[in-house]
């Protein structure tokens, strides 16, 4: 019940295209869903996050879509740029649980070709 | 403001040797997390501390691994004896207190290679 399944493992997109990464979870106690971005040689960094009281959150070119009934959420990167080439991790946690342990998906390596 | 600081950045050692990884969290953060990242298993939480006290060490792979946090500004992760399968990138992360302050700030990681 603690798993977060992420797909695809990797994707290649042309500059200006849309990158879409999907995640699914089982634990209905999860109520905070962040996405982390990791560049080679660096630690992950928070990109954007969503609570289940909204179905969509947008920050610049990055949008999270959330489907509570399906227990799925996704990251859309609009107008993808070469600088977006990185590994993206979805995660989930019960927001008020002690420590807010994050359960991470397996990661998606995104390559944006110029 | 300095972020989470980890040392060393790279460590190469031989099987059987003791390895100590170090972490300095961001000042004021009272949660500290140790993660391991590998291609096969992704990002795994090993242990986390709150106010210097270990809260959950269920992710520590075995007795060869131990972690301490003697004060609010320093933590160590020790592997003794090390094995080739311990080769991975180890991350330390910290976050602010409070249930709604959820962002974890990760350090740059320590790349460990055990020969």
C-alpha cells in the first residue's frame, strides 16, 4: 500500500513539445503529492506540489493534474526546453503524519532535444 | 543561506572498510532524512530524525548501517563493514518543523563506491 508507481521510466521530447509523466498510488491516506526534479550530480529539489482538494495546479510551464477517484496524478511540462532535461520523481505522503515520510516513485528521465 | 551540506562528495573504499558519511542540515530544520539512490531501487528512505532523535529506521538495510545525530547541526551515516552492494549515492535532506511545511531540502549527495 505504500508504493507509488511512476511511468514512463524515460521519455524523449522535442523542444517545444509536451512531456507527460504519470503516477499512481494505493494508500488512501496520502494527501500531499509533490514532484521533485533532479539534475545530474545534484540532489532532488521540489518542483511543484498538490493537495487533493484541487484537481489541477499550474506553476509556469509545469502543471499537476490530480484524479482522486482514480488515485492518479500526473506532471505536464509544456513547451519543454533543453534545460528541463532531468529526472523527475513523484512522491506522496500523509501530510499530517509524523515526519511526512515521502514515498517516491521510481523516477522518469526526461531528455528534451533541441 | 547555505543549503544542506554533505561530505565527502565522493568516496571510494574497499570491501570491509568502514565508511562514514556526514551531513549538516539547514539551520532551523528539525527533521533530517537519509536516503540511498540506486538505479535498481530508486530513492529509498533509510532513516529519519526529529529533534536529533531517530524516529523511523525501518529502511536501514541491515546492522552494518548505523546513523547518529549528536546535535541539531550534524548527522552521520556509518557503514561497517562496507560491501560492493552498498555502492550508491547517499542523500541527506532536512525540513522545517510543522505538519504543513513539507518541502524536503536535499544535499548534493555522497557517491559511494565500494570495490
